[in-house]
C-alpha cells in the first residue's frame, strides 16, 4: 500500500504504538517498494531500522 493510503494522523498513531507502547511493525516489499510508496520521509521511515534512499528508486 502506498503511504497515502493512511492519513498522516494514522501514520503518527502507528509510530506512537511502536515507540511508546512497544507494539510491533512489519514492512515487507521489493527493492523499490518503499521509495515508490512514498515512505521515504515521515513517521514510518523514522521507525524503520534502515535508511530509505529516494535517489535510488
């Protein structure tokens, strides 16, 4: 799903769930999935243990 499928407030809620409440978050995809899904910036990108490089999309 593209990041735009989730309202900005919902993406912030997901981050809060993971960071403050200890919830789990799994993100799966192919080589270009994350940058094309517009996940490069924002609360979801901040949660991931990797750097999403938009220039490599």
